[in-house]
C-alpha cells in the first residue's frame, strides 16, 4: 500500500518554495503540534503557544501584504499550510485558517490604508488573532436578515446585537463584524467593521461545548452600545454584503484544505492499523474488502486535493467562487466518509478515545 502522490493529477505543480514550506511545516507539525493534540482536545485547551510560534513563522499573515508585515503568500500557499496543520491537529488549523481567511484577507483587500496599518501588522506578526463576526443566533450565516445594527454617532459607530458560533471569540484581538447600517435596504444596508477586542460594549459569551475541534475557541459575541471610531468602517457603507460574499468564497478554500488534511490523516491511520491488526493469522491489510476500502479512500483524497488546489489557483478568475464551493462540498464529504471508513477498519477500537481516529471522526 502506498500513499497518494504529493501532486494530484490536474492540480497546479508546487514550486520549490512551496515544497520547502510544506516540508518544513510537516516537521514542525510532527514535533510541536501532533504530540499534544489529544490532550488539548480532552482539556479544551486553546493552543496559544503553538499559534504564537506559527505567527513567528509568518503563517498568521499569509494573506497580508509584505508592506504591512505579512507574508504576501497566495491561496495555493494557504491551502498547503492549512492541509498540513489539519493533518496534525484540526483545532489548530481552524484557528489559523479563520484568522487568515475571514479577518486578515477581507481587511487587506477592502479596508482603507489607514485601517490596514492599524489592524494588520499585529495580526500578521501573530501577536493576536482575528475573527469573523457574521453568524447570528436566528439568521445563522444568512447576512441578508442580520439584526445586528450600527448607527453613526458623530465620530463613532455604535453597534448593538449578538453574534453566535464565532471561532476565536475571546482570544481574538480584532473582529470583522457585519452589521446593518440601513434597516430598509436589505442586503444593500449591510456594512463591515473592524472591532478591537477592547472596544467598550464588546463582550464574549460562554464558550460552546462542541462535539469536535475542542481545542479551538468558539463562543457568542455581544455588542451592547459598542463604540468604535468611524474610521473602522471596512470599505464603503452599504457594501458589507459584497465583502461577506467575497470573504466566504475565500474561506471555503481553508475549509476544503482542512478536510483534505483530516482525510489524509484518516488514510494514514487506516493503512497503519490494517498492517498491524492480525486476524485469522494474517494482517487485515491482506483482506480484499479492506484493500478496496483503502483504495476508495485514497481515490477520493486524490480528487479532493486536486479540486482544492485547482480552486486555490483560480483565485481572481471568473470561476473561482464556484470552484471553492465545489472544493468545500466535495472535500468535506470525502473526509467524513474517510473517517467513517477508518473507524470501521479499526473495529471496536475505533470507538475508544485511546485511538486517534475517534477524535478525528468527532
């Protein structure tokens, strides 16, 4: 049994720099991220120290311009990084991906130069994290019916409302918040704001008790007459819906890459266990049913990785949004199936938290 090729058919070939980045990160994941992943998951321990080290490596500023202290990497670089980290610990991967994709990226693309200089250097340096305050308790991620409001009061914006299921809430230094500035204009009445963690009137609710990704922080964010400077408006007033759509298109690349990393790890575990587990006098890897299952896992992985990298390479092209959506859909469903198949190969042991697949499946 062999693992899938590093360059899937039909996907862009990695440059020498991308291969070096992947290999260096793979070593870091093996030495620093994977060893404590299970314990952090059990303890619901946020990996602040590890994320700080990733920041020092320039991986929390991948979508930030070099002139603002970032790495200025492209979307293919981003999915390579997220995949490798998710293969070691999906909780670390989601925290890093969210900060890069749905906070740094839209601010780097849409904010004024003054606001970029105010927000992005600390995020790029890994001194803090970013979050995306979009989802609400009743509207979920449907921004069109968002109830959080923003009213201009002299030189400030005053925000009121509640957001739910916000990744990095409570550990982020900046929140990209979507709020309604005109209640009568539907999607044209939405605007985007950069809200610092210390803003008066901003508070964080109790972290969610999640089925999986327990070492990442997810919690409600409340705005109660939260005041921020008028210059913290991202882009133009009333253009928030376009920012949301562009940001979600970009963020789907990170979700797809996380799924590919999880899928790869499930395949690794399935192959290792099948070689070690002996039944009826021989390793179960020799049984045709097991070999068929692993072959299907490997095939779906090849397709998911290829589609994800192709979507990343299409950034800025007319079909980019469609490809990122397709990559997220296919890769996430393929990863779910891979984890289920890996758990079945483990048999009863797959139901035990002593085995990594149980955490990976959650």
